[in-house]
C-alpha cells in the first residue's frame, strides 16, 4: 500500500491550526475562555525573561490580543483551574490534567533523587521534613523563606541551598504544589491542602497504561502529525520506547496511519497521523495574513528541528551565547505571517523610558520588507506596546538588515 504524502504547505497549515495560530487573533482571554485556549495548546511554558513580556504572556497574547497577565494569575492562583509542573520545562497546565501528571511525578521522584544527589550540594534530603514542618506551620513559602541559616550560592540552578533543593524536589515529586508566584518566585504549599487526595494516589498498572495512551494521543492531536520522538517529547512524560509501542499498536488497530510529510526543502519525513488526515479542513484553509511576533518559547517553535523542517526557519535562542559570538541577538523574536515565518526581530521594552526599541530586524531569505509588510509590522508593534506596558516605539539606526 502506498504511503500517503502531505505536501509542505498543507503540513504548515495543519500545524498552525493545531497551535491556534491559523485563525485571526481575537476573542475573550480570561476565565473559561483562557482556560479553553490553554487546554487546546496543552500547556503554556513559563519563563522569567522580560525583554518584551514574559514568554507565557506573549504566547497567550499572540493568539488573544485582549489577554493581560492578570488573567493567567487569577486562573491559577484564585480559581485553581491551572497547576504548575514540568513538561520539557516549567509550565502551567489545566487542572483537569492533574491526574495524568502522576506519571511524571512518580518518575521524577526516582530520577531526580538520584540525579540531584550527585549534582547538588549534600544535605537536601535531610531538609525534607524541616521544610514540610515549616510550611505546615506557616503556610505557603518561597525559597527565600526556608533554610535561612544555609549558605546561599550564586543563585543558579546548579547551586541551590539544600532547603531550596528540597522544595523543588518535593514539588516535582508531588508532596508540595506551587500555589502562586511573588514576582517570579514560586510559593509552595502542601499538596494535601490544595489538591483533592483522589488525584494523588499512586498509579496502578492499568492507570499507567491509560496515561501513556492519553499522553501519546494528546500529543498527536496537538501536533497533527508526528514521529514517535516528537510524540514522546511533547509532554516529556513517556519514553521513546513507549511512544514507539503506542504507534505500532495504534497502526495495528487502524487508529493511526504512516504518512510522509514533505519538508520545506521537499524531503519526505516519515510520520504518523490519524486516518483521513488528508481530508482535514485545516489543509485547505488559508491562515490569517495578520503579521505577528511570537515568543521564542512559543509551542509552535519549541521543537526547533521541527520548525526548521516545516518552515525552513533555522532558529536558536542566543541568551547563553557570548555576545561577541551571537549571530542575531540576546532575545530575538520570530515573526509569523500567514503560513510563513518571515523574519526575526531584536527588540526590548524600556519601561523607564516608556518605549519599545527595535534594534534590528532580519527578514528571511527571499522576503522583501516593503511598505505593506512594514505597515503590518508597525501595527503589531502598536499592539505589543499594550502588553509591554510602554507608550511608544522607536527604531534604532540601520535597524532593517535587508539583504
């Protein structure tokens, strides 16, 4: 039987549709509507860098321009409709998925205890009970509230003081949960005071299999098509072996079909998709032409290799690259237009000067930055000033790096 082939443009359209980037960005962005958007995405990655806005805020704003950061805070901290845990990085996740994260919590409990015992300062395990006792007596606490007599290091993740490491371990393994943030510092409380105990009991073998199925099916739903590696990496819960076994089982049952997806360079990539994928309406739906700036941590770009394969967009964030060796800049934002990534921009909000400063913009090869595209870019910058909390936009000299 011939393998179905998904052409590159159709693949991009399907992928953008699954990431809520195909439709015109509009609509309500708080309460149940915001929760529905996060459920559609699966989760939203958190990041502290605030060059323009924090990553999670720009991810949501790029899909719902009415969004304001307070709405996410209320949904998490007041309404308890979200919880914070780990995918490939820290993220906020719909509370309806809490039970599915028991697989991650149990695996983290074993993996991190061994890993951190080798990497961290000695003594974090001895702080488990003192930290729990302190939270039980005093209520939710930040890392700065515990281990006050312990030596503080540089502040990096590799040099936490023992009580900070204990907090993080107890959170990742499920004994504590994050109930909010002060600035960007997590506040931890006892899980038993926040989460229904029926959601926290250990997994039995049947539940384990159900969660693996949920993870793989949910990943494929949000990716549209995927390799086993991409399925495993989406939530970062299941192993590659589990994802491969799930794909094989689903193909045998007729719930999945192998397809070839053409890259931007015309090369086929073997993937899996649901039967009938070639009839999906998203393949023939023209995405919005609205030009918009995306977060470097946008879910559509999180998998850099997939983004390069689909869009021909070679993107690496350079925050850890020495300045002299950067190709573009410290924190450069991709620019989406229709079903193409058309450029990247280095810009920063200076709130003390009330200005969003555009330092440099690099159009992609064969993309001309003419008057029409520039007008669309200026309209996007005007929208972004509202999120960034500044009142004006300024362009540096020689900002347009047009080939």
